[in-house]
C-alpha cells in the first residue's frame, strides 16, 4: 500500500470525527450510536444528513459550514479519501460533521428507523455491469427506507446518464414523488433561485471537477421514497 495512504489511515485512527467500526461479512453487529447519533454523538437534537459515497466529503463539509444547525455524516469505504474532508473539518472546528468508514450496503445497521432526515448521493458509481450495486437500485432504496424519515429527501447529483435514467425508472416504477429534475443543472439554474440553494448546488466534488473538465453535463434530481 502507498506510504501516503498508510499515513492517512494511521492519522484517521486519532481523528475524533472519524468512526471506523470493524465489519464482519454480516456487517457491524451492535453499533454504539445506532438510535443515539443525536443524543450521544452530536449531543444535540438537530436533523441528520448523510452523504453516501462521500469520497473526500465535499458535500458533508460544505453543507456543515452552511448549516450549523444540522448534523452531517459522510459515508464511504475508502479511508484515504475521507481523510481529506475529515482533516478539513477538524481544522475548521466544524463539530457538526463526522465520517463513517463502512460499506453503504450495511447502512441500515448504523441508524434506527426515522433517524435520518436527508441523503445526498454525489457522483455515485454508475455500476454499468452491476445494476443492483447502484446506490439508487431497488435494493439500496429499500435500505434507505429503513432509516430515512417520512418526507425525507434524497438528492442525486451525477454526470452519468445511465445512473440518472435508472434512478428515474425507479422513481416512476414506484411512484416516488419527484421534487426536482434537471438534465443540465448548470445550464438550467433559474435566475431567481435563492442564493443558498444556488451555492449548495454549485458545491463541486472531486469527481464533479474531473467530469466537468472532460465536458460532462451535470444532472441533478431530488425525490422522496415515503
Ligand atoms: C465516483 S466516487 C465519488 C466520490 C465523491 N462523492 C465525489 O463526488 O468526488 C464514488 C465513491 O463511492 C464509494 N462507494 C461506492 N459504493 C460504495 C459502497 N457500497 N459502500 C461504501 N462506499 C462506496 C467509493 O468508495 C467512492 O469513494
């Protein structure tokens, strides 16, 4: 393993904003903050927002700066990427953001029903050969149903037509309320959009910057699942 990665892994063990529970093939077992993220981890009663497949966590950190009265959790299996966002949050004393290193497949083991208010999916892998592994497949949406509270929203930002279309198919097939849908986010941002929403939609993740440099068109949608 590259030296830099090893150094980051070691440092992350001492980061107070990173949780790296041990996983077995069945998942995590009893997780200490399940049902207690607000009371025992964040020590407040603010809403909880997840960024799933967060990579370096640009949305988790960017939103935490804007919304001190919400709690953000970036989730990814790749620790060396997560280190970037976690260190930034520590340097800025952002106490409303943390990072959970785990497989999203087990996400329902980390939260109780209704514990989560909102989910962001940022440039998730489109998984062309493995549709069930897409973070908006039926399988994953059923997992989110176990933790997202009724009326909670899911945001998807992507460059991938395949992921965008397959998500729209799920939405149509299951009649989920579609709240927003843009095939060209930056081409279509309405002039009268409020400043905060504009700034949020314009947060650019690492992958977004790579894809944009290649000329990809960025798409965005927001929907509910119950
Ligand atoms: C294409 S990258 C996007 C990263 C970041 N959101 C961005 O926009 O720069 C997809 C990320 O999702 C993570 N990921 C994909 N499937 C996952 C899973 N089942 N469990 C945990 N992480 C996953 C990968 O490790 C990777 O960091």
